[in-house]
C-alpha cells in the first residue's frame, strides 16, 4: 500500500518536473520509502520508471545497514542524480545498541554504528569513485559531514580535501592505446 500511495502522490509531481526539465533525487535512507536496493527497485517500479525519478546516493546510509553500496551504484547508475560523500563505521559498539540506534545520541560509544569524517570510516571511497565513473556519473560529489567526535571546521575541511584528492576523471580510452594505432582510433 505504501508504494501505491507513493506513486499516486509523486507521479503528478514528477510529470511537472518533467515539463520543467528538473529531476527529483530521493535520498536513500532508512526513514524513506527507498532505503536499500530492493526498496529502491520497488520505488522506481511504483512510478513506472519515470525518467525524472532518481536518487541522492549516500553510501553511509547503505553501509551501516549491510547493503552493498557499490552494487547500488551499478544497479541505479543513470538514476543517481547526486552523490553524498559521507562516511560511517559499524560494528564498533559495545553490543547493547543495534542498527536502529536504541534511542541513543550520535557519539554514544554504545552505538553499533556512527557517522565519521570522510575518510575515517569504513566506506571504500576509491571503489565508489571507480563505480561512479564506470556508470558515467557526472554530477556533484557533495560532502555531507557528520562526526560527533570531531570539530566541525577541522572535519569539514579535512573531508573536502580528502574528496578533492580522491576524485579523478575516468579514462577516455585504453591506457595502452598509445602503443597500438588501432586502439588510438577507438574512443
């Protein structure tokens, strides 16, 4: 029933977005209708694959749930309209607070997961950038910084530098094309 209601409400909005040339990027998040690969597939199906419906990719929201965030990129590549660079660690708590947070605050040492400054958690950003390049993603890499254990200015500055250093253009041909005239002609 939830996906039917979602489609009923969102399809007319997406039609207006289409007229205006605007995309809608739903952030895949445990409090949203799409929070993993399976529910994201259902959300796309609910709106009949509407071209204006896509995702704001955030690896942290998938990682701590145990969802393969690289597979998400490869599954929904053309539908990723924005990408958050956000880090997280999981499996580090004391075993008293599970995935749902147990009504604890971020930064509570009992939590089984918590957001970290970009590059200090468990997200494999190298593989993430490779996957985004592989699917032809051309949108922004937006630092979404959250880390209860670190000064905000220091953390945000460090995260932006990390992302800038990590981001790279995809190859525009085979690396060995310089040695083969036939390969030089290939895009």
